[in-house]
């Protein structure tokens, strides 16, 4: 598989199609294979590139070190885009990858044509939270990941992964998950040992107002309320924004309902 060396790291990627570049950024416990179901549909319209972030599969990382952070991955994604030498990209990120994509668009606006955030992970700063009516508290991701990481460190891989998946995608989601997706998670399980060390800043109003790219906000119909509330906050502050819900889908909406996911994304991109 091809790699692109950026910031001292060989980043693996796959690509399909021609035209304007569309870069796909995966979430926690994933790699470029998260987007297998989108490569054909997106590749028929755009030069579609799915990358694996630093320390994710096909790298076999032991979870040691301090460079599995939002800051490092944002720098890596921005450098990857520059190294493509294909001009600004349509940038799409899911979950933690959505948080990364947001920060790239915030800090490197010249690299971005459009931004698509699929259930971006994180928290709302008080100035965005205050703009919303009272709602359910956001999922406490930090303690959840620490608990899961402890099990993974003990070698209880599936049990640790189930701890995460059944909260972020709904009870019973791990048991219902296709085996190929379970294996993708297993291959990246030890990245959680690095991720629990990161400090992730909440989304603040000034951050969202700094987004200049046309933006699509997506979440699955059955995604936990936390992800919808984050989109509620971002929607109040991003200037050029559109929002849609993927029916019959939870947090991994591109896997749960790939047809509807592709239609929403392509309609947004083609309109731009």
C-alpha cells in the first residue's frame, strides 16, 4: 500500500478516482479501512483518499509514547494535505477524526474546500453550551476510555472494546457489529492506551466561528444524544453550515447505512 512520509511518520493510505481531492479521516479504534464502503461511491466523483493516522493499523503500535494526541494528528493531517500537492481538499472526518478535521479547518483554512463532520467527538465549551436549551449531559469519554484501556492492557481486548462501542453506539452494538469491523477495532485496540493521555480542548464559539469552509454536519438517527448536542452547538456558530441525519444508523453511520450516507455527502459536495 502507498505511504506518504510526513512529520517523520509514514502514513498509509488508499485512493480511488480522479478529480478534486476528498480526504477521509477515521475515528477512534479505526484506520483507513473504516471507509471501505465509501471508496467506490465517492471515488466515482472525486479523487478519494482514506488515510491511517499515526500509530494506527497497518502500524502495530504498543501504545507507549506521548505522540498520540489531537495536536500531533492535526499537524499530520495538515502536512499530509500539503504533501499531496493537489490544492485544498474536501475534508471529511468521523468521531475523533471529525474533531481533527474541525481543528485542521480552524487552523489551516487555506487547505480546506469544504468540511464534513460526522458525529465529531469532544465537548462543548460553556459559551456554546449556554446557547442551547438544557439537555442530557455529554458522555464522559475520558473515564470510559480509561476503563476500556485498563482491560485492553490486561489482554481483555474484546471486553475493552465492548466497553467503548456499547456506549458510543448504543447498548448491544458490539454484539451486532460485523466481524470485519470487530477485527478492525481489535487491530487498533492498543491505540487507546495512547489516546487516554491526550488533552482535547472543547469546542468553543470562537473556534467554530473561525471555520470559513462550507460545512456539513452529520449524525446517525440513533446516535447517542451527546453527538447530536455537539452538532447543535456547532450549528449555532459556524457561518456556512448545513445539517442532515442519516436514518437507520447509529454513530458509525457510514457503516450502518452507507447508501444514505453517500447520498448526503455527495449532494453536499456536488452542490459546492
